[in-house]
């Protein structure tokens, strides 16, 4: 009789451990998804910040500049009348209509980047 009770408790303990493992696994997936969504919003915010600064610099004319701090890795390219913002880590891109041409450039999070109008072309140093 004692052996049967011990076996039942061992089975119950194994079931509890299995449920705990599945719970932890689910929580980690939720955390990773939340972190990715947060990084995506940081990328979009950085893209809009660079775009707005570029359009303002386009209107202000050659020689003007701003200092920006991107919050996420971003690559900028220009094609036709559009500027493209991309982040290959997140597999995400955003395009906007451009008033001035943009030179191709990239920026890393936390770095200070000077964006300026150089004879009608928006460049990032």
C-alpha cells in the first residue's frame, strides 16, 4: 500500500513539473514577442524622426543640420520620389514620399548622428 501511495505522489509531482515547464516555455515566448514588438516600435519611431528631420532640412535649404539619436538600427535608401527605411534584424521596412533625395546611410542605436542638407541632398554623418 505504501509503495502505491509513493508511486501516485511521484506521478503527481511529474505532472506538476511538466505543467511548470510548459508554463515557463509559454512565458518566454510571450516575453520574446513583446520585446520584438517594442523594437519594431523603436524602429518606426526612429524612421519617422529621421524622415521628419530630413523633410524639414529640405525646406530649410543647404547647410542646415540636426543631431539625432536613433533608437534602433536603421538603414536609409532613396529611390525615385521615395525614401526607404529598413532594419534587416527585424525584417521590417517603411517607405515615405521624399521632397529631396537622400543619400544611402545607416545608423546604430544610441549613436549620435548628424543629418544635414548638403546642396539639396539629405545625408547622415
